C-alpha cells in the first residue's frame, strides 16, 4: 500500500465514486483508525463540512424520569484530568464537556465549539500548523458563571503543568495557545500536525472552570474540593457522589441546547461483576444501561432472549493480542530479566517457532465460542495484507502445518513429547490478567500447542498487579518476565504516532527506565526504527500514512505480535432507551441526547 | 470496674501499634499499584505515572512512609485515598451506615433464628425436631455464600422478579415507600448472611444449653414448682447465654469483614467491599485505615465480651 | 388410710432405660410418712433411695426413667397420674425438697433472695418487695447472720454450710407439710453437719412438718429418725422404729450395717477390727431371684433364693424381709459361712 | 456423735462394681461403640469414604482426559458419555471433578492439619505456661484475628510463589502455599479452645493427682489433658476443614488460587456461576460435591465428639 495508492483513493472520494465510509473501512484494514482516515480526508480537503454523523434528537416519549446506568468498575474521582482509567473519564464526562467529540464513524462533532475547524471555513491552516476554535457564546457553568476562552486557556495550562501531574498532559504537549478574543482561541503547532484534533477534543479535552480551579494549578491540584463536587457545563448538574459506589446528577435547567436534557436525574452505580451487570439490564431491567460487558457471548445471547433489552456492539480500535518475548525471561542479569540488550529468546529467536506459534492460535474458535460478537477474529488490524483487504488470510489455524514447520526447522520431539533442539525445550510460561474469557483463550491455545509438541504453563495475575508499574513487582506486563503474554491494548489515541512507538528500539523496557519503556515485546529492527523517525518528521500527511503501513508490515511479519480478536465496545441497554454511543469517545460523550421512547 | 477498663485499654495500645506495624510492612511489600489503569493506555506518557507515584510518596523507604502515616494518623488526619482523593475517614463513615444496616440486620436475624431453635432443640435432645434442626444447621454452613447468593438471585430476582438484586444506597422514594424499598433490596443479602451465621450459631447454642440442662440448680428450680417454660427461660437459657453472648461479641469483627462475598454479589457498598477494592487497587491509606478500624473493633469487642461476661456472671469479679 | 398418714408410697417401681436394657432401680417399695413424723431411709449408694425420694416430686428425667408401677399417695391423692399443673401445686407448696450438693443446687447468676422469693411468688403471688422480705425472714429463721443484707448476695458469696441453710430456707419458704431431704449433710464436713441436723430438727419442732430424710450415715439416722426404713438393691428389707432397729436388728443386712459403725463408746480394750459385709451389690439389670442379699448373707440357705422374702411384721411396727429372721433373732441360725 | 464415715461397708475387693460378664472394654472400643450409635455420623462416614476413594481412584477408572476441548459438545447436560455433562469448552466435568476433588480434599485436610498443629501448640503452651507467656500468646492470637486475610494472601502468594514453583513445580508449589495460607489463618479458634480446655482441666483433681505422682509437664499434657480435650478439638477440626474448602473456592473467586487450568471444585463453581440458569449442571455438581463433603465431615465430627465425650450420655 504505497503513497500513490493512497492518493488515488483520496481522489476517488473527492470525485465521489468512493464513499467516505468505504475509504474509512479500507484505512481500518491497513491499521489506520477511523478518526485518522477522516482527518486525512479533511486535510486534503476531501471531506464535506460537518457530515450528519450523529442521529437526530427527536424524543417521542414524555420528557423526565430517571436514567440508571451500571458500571462493574466503580468510579473513584470526578476530575477528567486525573481520571485513572475509562470509568473515571466517563463519570467526569457526565459533568464536563470538551470543545468537540468523536462520533462513532470517526467524524468530529462540535460540542462547546461553534463549528468544526476545516480548511474550507478557514479555521484550519492549509499547512496544518495552526487551528482556530470558535466557542459557543450562550454557555454557562452550572454555578451560573459565563464560559469563556479563559477557561480553555486555564485548562491548557493546568493539563500541561508537570506539578499537577495530569494524565491528559500528553494531548497538550509541543503546541502553543493564544486567546484571540473572549470566545476564540488559536492553537499553533511547531510542525504540520495532521492530527490537530487532539487538544480540547474527546475524553482528555474536557474543559474545567478557571474560577474554581484557579489556585489549585500546582502540587495541591489533587486537593481541590471541586474534584469531588464538579461544576461543569454539561446537560446534567452534580447532586451527590459516594466514591466506589454511586454518582447522582440532575437535569441542568439552563443548558445551552434547547429541548435537552431528556431525563430528570441520572444515577451511575458501580461495583459487582460484568455478568450480573448484564443480568440487571437484560433480565430484570433494574437498570437502563450496562457498560463494557466483557462477558462470553453465549451468556449475552441467552440473556437477550428475555427481550427486555439488547446488546450494543460498537467497532473500536482496541485489540486483544499475544506477544512473543524477543528477549530471554529466564536469564537473570544483575536483577533484571528479559534484558533485550544482552539476551535473545532461545526459542522465539527462530522465525519457524514464531510462525508455528502464529499457526497454533485458533482465532476462529476463540472468536466464535468465547468473545462472539464481542470479539470478531481479526488477522488484519496489525497485519499487513499486500493490498488492502486482499483475499488470502495471512493467519490461519493449522496444527499440521505448524508441526511441519517445526520438523523442518529441526525441533525434534524429545522427552515427554515436547520438542527440543540443542538443549532448548519448547516449554513456555504464558501469562495474562485474571478475566474469564482470557483464561478460556489460554486453555484453547494450550491444547493446540500440546498437539504440536509445545507445552504451555498458564499463569493468571490479578489485574491490579499485572497492569501495575510498581518497580518491586515481578508480575507486571511491562517487565514481561515470561515467554508469552496476552492483553488488550487500548487505541484511544487516533494518531498512531504514539501507538506505533511501542516497537521502536529506544523505547525497549528495561531496568534503566524502570520498565516504563513502551517497547514491551523487546523487539528490535533497524528498518522499523528508520521508518519511524521518518514518519515523525514527514510533512506530507499521505506519505506519513504510507510509512505507518510499512511499520505495520514489519512488526506483523515478524510474528512477535499475534492478534487474536479485536475488541469492540460491548454494552447492554433497555429496548426503549435511545443512547448515543461512539467507540472513539467516552460512553457519556452525548449523554445530553440520550432519551427514552414512550 | 473503671480501673479494670483503663488497664485493659492501656494493654490495647501496644497491640494496635503492633498490628499497624505488621500491616504496613505487609502492604509496603505487597505487589500492585493504584495507577494500574494508566499503564495500559499508551497515550499517557510514563513520566506522568512516575511523578504521580512520587507525589504520593510511594517510592520512599518503608519506615519513612510508616512514620508519616502514624504521625498523621495520631493527628486525626487519616490521609487521602490514593485512588479517589477523598479523606479516608469520610469514605469509611460513608460506608458505615450501609454495613451496620445490612450486616447488623443479618446478625440480628441469625440470633433470632439460632437462639430459639438452639434452645428448643436442646430441651428435646435427639427428638425429631433436634435432628432436623441439626441437619439444617449443617446444611446452612456447608454451602458457600456466593452459591446461595446466586441461587437466591436466580430464583427471586430473575424467575419471580420480586426483588431487585442491585443494592442502591440512595433510594429516591420517601417515607413508607422508602422503608419498603429498603426492605425489599436488603432481604436477600441479609437472608444469605443471616442463614450462614445462624447455622453455626444454632449448633453452639444447642451445645451450650445441653451443658446447662443437666446441672443441679435446674432440678432445684423444677422442685420449686415453677412452670417448665419458666425453668427453661429463667434458669437454663439465662445461664447458657453466658458463653453464647461472649462468642457473639468475639465474632462481630469477623462479621464485618466476612461479608465480603455477599457484598460483592449484591453490590452492597459496605466496609468489606471497600477493603477488597482498596486491596485490589493497592490503596494503602484506605487499607491501613480499614484494617486499623478492624483492629480497634476486635479489641473493643473483646473488651465488650469480657464486660458482658462479668455482667452476666456475678462470679466474675474485676480485680 | 388414717388422717395421720401424709405420704404413702405403695409398691413403687421406677426403671431406667440404658443401652443394655432396663435398670430396675426401685423395684416395689412401700414407705409411709405420718404428719409431724421423721422417717429415715437408709442404705448404700445405688440402693434406690434417692430415686424413690425424687420420684415423689417427679424430679427424675422421664425419659430415660419411668414409673413402671405403684402409687404415691399424697394425703390420699395419687401423684403418679398427675399432670404438670397439679404437680406444680404440690412442689415446694406441699412438699419441700432439700438437695445434697449445696455448691451446685443454687443458680449462680441470681441472688439468694431472688431464688427464695421465686418460690414464694409462685405459690403465694406476693409482690416483689413482700417476697424479698419473706426471703430475708426465712434467712433469719435458718440462722444466717445479718439476713437483710445477705438476701442480696450471690450464692458464691456463701460457704458450703451457709448455702445448705439457704437451700433449706428455700424449701421451707412456703411452709410445706413434708420436707424430703436427700442426704443434706453428705457434702458438708462434720462440724457443719451437726449444725444442719439441729436446724432441721428445730424447724420440725417450730413448723410441725414431717421429714423424710435420705442418708447412708447410720449416725445421722440414730440422731434424727423416729422410724427407719432400710433399703437394699431397690427394695425395702427392714422397717422399724429407731430404738428397736438399733437394739434388735432383724435383717442380716441391717445387722451388718450396724456392726460396721465405729463405736467410740466402747472401752479402748474391747476394740476389734471393723467388720465389712463381703461381696458386692447385685446388678439391677437382671436382679437375682429371691432375697437379693442372699449372695452376701451369712445365714443364707437355698430357700432364700427360691422366692422373694415377704416383708413380715415381727414386732410392734417392726418389719423385716427375711425368712430366717426369727431363727437369727433367737441365735438358733448357725452362720453357714458365706453362701456360694 | 457417731463418725460420719460412710456406712457403705462394701469392701472394694478389686472387682469393679458393675459385675456382669462384659469384657474389659478399652476406651477406643468404647468410643467406637458410642460412635456407631450416632446413625447420621455413620452414614456420613460412609459417604466420606466413598468420596475420598472415588476421588483417589476415580481418574484411574474414568480415563477421559480432563482438558479435552471439544466445541461440538459445549454445555451438554448429563449423558452416558459425560455422566456429569460438559462445561463451556466441552471438557468432561466428571473427569475434572474427580481430578479437582483430589486437590480440594487435600487442601481441606492439609489446611485443617496445619491449623490444628499450630492451634494445639499455641493453646497448650499458653494453657500450661500461664502468666506472661500466656498473655503474649493471646496477644498474638488477637493480632492474627484482626489481620485482614486478603492483603496477607496477596503478599504471601506473591512473595513465595516463584521460589516455590521453581522448586516443586507449579501445582505442588501453589498447593503448599494455599495450605499454609489457609491453615495460617484458622488456628486462632483452635488455640483459644485448647487454652480454655487446659485452664479448666488443669484444676481438675485427676491432673493434680498425676502431678502428685511425679508426672512431668509434657506427660501430663499428652496423657491427661489432651485426650480429655479431644472432643472440642475434633469439632473445631471439622469446622476448619469446611472453612478451608470454602476458602479455597473464594481464593479462586479472586483468581489467587491454583492456575486457571487446574479444576479444583472451587474453581469449577466459580467458572460455572454465570451459567447457572442456562447450564445448571455445570455449577450444581461441584456445588453438590463441596456440600456433601463438608456435610459428611461435620456429621462425622459430631459423632466423634459424642463418642469421645462420655459426659454427653445419649439417652
């Protein structure tokens, strides 16, 4: 998929003989996210203005009533810029709003902004080095104060301030902000930035009131009382919040969009487990909406049989994939293992073993019998088909071919049926976090490997331990002191730049950077590094996209990464509820437009 | 009496300190990190996690952290939860009413079941009633609570749709309707817990009464011509209650922590589930505070048990 | 029966079910007590005397025990078929009971006053205040010093002797017509024992009640009894006024009992070894046919084991269940050594 | 005044009072005879024996492999081919229950054993020594009672798992770990019970008599006091087994227990709980196993307590 192929495609969209949706789908096949694709179109002037990507708000039932939402993880904090995890982001989003949000088809939708900047309306500089945001003039904070550009500027400084330690600081780095007037701000970028819609957009773009956080823009930021009693601009005002339990909000009478919000009160309850959350909506209708149901599809299908509610599947960027450690986890060098600099994994060094492992992942069964609609098998997200969406499925499940590949490579069956070659036995530790579908996937892969003479020892680690960054803990996924591991990486950022730096050699996790390096699989490849550097400084956005596709090709071809299933967002809602959901933004991104049929 | 109390409280202080030292060492060594969610999101640069941990002092040596915690504890500032930045004592006070309501009710239910059945079974040893009561008691504490909890949910919430199975602390109804909703949503957790605790208690009450029933003063009482029911209540039960009440008092802390599984299934935001979520998120201040409360509860209830023992049994004198 | 006869036990049989079958603890006993009379029932432990006493007030656990046969007439009315309500009207109101073990007979968690008052309130319906005053009055009656204060004390604050006095006070609280005392002094040491017996006699004089005293100490019998009933292996073997019993015991078992009392009144020179009755009490599971003492009786002859010896009147109010009683009395029966 | 020596002139010539022909019966035989009277206990003993034998030798007879994934037979109910049905991966439940049972039962008994040994030791020392050591030991017991089990579970498993696994292999390593952890949290009740027994028995005459005869402290404990406190210890032991088996399933509930592919009863129950309304067999059989085992152990304990406790005469 070279650069001119890309230009050819964009030309067809401009001429109108290729629909925007078709273009976005092709880009997804190449590993580019929907938002990235629409940005490509916007920059090259091929996108029409604000296409109608959000369903019209035409409530039929009588307004009012209570909206009850169930999370199986309880939110603990209501400041978007300290939000540790999606649950807290969603809870803050009930009260705070960004300038714009991502609709599920990847297009931008204005919220606090008057309109979406684009080259046509002149708000977006042709060279992609600056963007102007025009704010709505009739917006008031919940406490009656007027919402102005000063709030945006304050949010910008607050998020970037290292002393505050905000989690969204990444979105406001290397750019400058200037206030043109009370309701207009401009962002200037040092380099052409195809993905300009990161600051003030989506979950990390929520704007906080300057008049309340004013004197907390420092190390005391975490002690601001407003962290627990938010004052935002959204359609619902704060009522009460018990961390780890229930959050309650009520309708904001003077919300700037007329006719909204629909409900009188909103209650978000946390805690318990995913299956009982599904039951609470689909079977007993105690709640209107249940979030992120990581539940076997078999169970969801049966719960839906009570036809009181339905399951919503929204395509997203998250992907569940297996990593084969490039370094050796069993050799300890002064207290550290999987040391990429000095060791290579004795078995995975051999490409034949990696290829065999890829052949032993029964993606179809995992998808059909475990994740079901919640996890369509995708050999393609990070894998590079020669042309977009070509026919031959590069990844297929074939134990016989795996045995063939191993035999040819000289891995004879040794004692106990386990293959070995010059002293190295194909016996691996396969770790993942505690989660029912994942444990089932482990067992399926283990049985396939047994048939090919490879023995897997399964290990399940508590999530808070597996995903922790505590230096003293041997079981974290960044340390990767095991042969294989499997988890879901979230693709919340539309721009792959930060996402693809997981495979550059200077990001390899090691004791030196206290295992914070993003290259967990310890994979090293000169060409990949070179192409990544190029992409960083590439001005021409179309050329830059082609570079990313090349990077996909390198990492997938190495089989160090074996994608299993893509993980769309699965949720459940009552039949008469009309939620507005998007995979690229928080669940609550359009809470103002949720309504219930009579 | 007060002199005895003071002495007991003085002894309590070193044990509380001992507990806090052990606990702090345990937690400092334990794995896990309050900012686990940050790790998966590649968008968040690693430095953010680093200075977050530094700002909360997670990387200082253990003893420094311990003394910091101890001094602030003594000043009454129980610190902030790493995760939710809410003062820990507010968090605990927020959860206390729910715990007392649900757990307290289940303990009352357990007592109301166990004592009458236990006494009735003991006064008719090896009768049919005794056999049935004994067998049901065994059944009661042989079934794990999460199994019975699920069965109840399946039966009452899903098939019969009588009871909600998600416990909501703030109900929007008022007055009588509020009470009725509160009862409906607590029936299942209270029953599950109550039956489990009641089962073990029945056996204990029965054996306590059996020990008393053969003593001489019971025959004396009968010889006085007072009715059998009065003999049972005034003489047998009154004496059998001494070991039973002491056991109840000693068991109270375990009841608070023990209901973790039930709180998990029915989403009851009690102290037990707070501890679990804090432990899984390695939220040290909350864990320390909750376990500190538990330690004080254990010592308090031991004291109460002794006082009750003394009050119930005049033979005990407070030297 | 004459107006005089308060209690009349006729042919009482009390059996207990055990794993190995029915134990016939009391196997046909006749005892009578007249108004104001003190009758002592004496015999070794396990001869059924306590069971007989407790059966009068039905204080034995049924099951495992059961009254197999016989009548217990209290002022003409038979107690055996009485139901609980009627029994209650008799217990402590008509017949008081004094237990053997003072240390455990009082409920440790209630004050002494409360326990005495409980009986009074049950039968006379007095108010709490009045009942406590009556209790204090009873304590003074049984010579417990400073009764007004002690009434509020707990049993563990009294010595063994004092507690027995409290038990007596409790038994007398409703002024019953008969007191059954089951070995009241056995658990006490000698000096206290005398005090208790004097108290009993004093109470008898002052309140004119009858006493049925159960004991195994012949000394106590000599001291207090007017009439004596000797029991052996669940049956009455001899009954007589106290003087003739000691002077001329007719039944070999009674003679053995009396000979085994250490005598202080004999001069030092005449001392000889104390005699013990050889052999052991027969099993009550399947008691031997005929006279149950035959196995240990020196005068036993084959006829003794043929049929159970009847209780024959051999003197004024003096009964004995031994077919050779007359021969023994006149010295004609040769001690034929211990029968096989 | 005549002496008060009891008039019972029976010359105890050595032959015990109750005559009759019964042979001299040793205490164990006596206990067994009384145990036999407790019908339910005997029935439970039989059930327990069947369970233990079934779990021990079952896998030899029922040779279906425990992790044979067969998607065509997912969540089938009990059938001839799969007497206890299959789980959501089509694996045979009977084989998994037999295999898992071995571990669950072993965990139960081993944890109980650990709790007993520690409990009796602490209780005996505290009971006999008294004074300072007693206070110190009781302080320690209170300390353990007030520690929350879960954080310590996390730490111990995290600290020792790797070293143990490398030494004895994954399954055995975790087994020892769990037994020590569960055992380490259940000895306090036993210690308290034993100490209470010691305090009450120490004053009894027969112990003073033994001391008078020159018995050493350990002999007094082992020969006199411990056998007498057997009753309550056994009851505590049975409750410990029940608690251990249920604790193991709670550990699986949190993913701390055995590796996910080892089907202990607790793990099976936990995996099956979400399918309770669609595939009840998957949860009911392991639940039934846990219930039957714990129930029979408790009844056997009840029977043993009556057997060893002569005071509790059965009418």
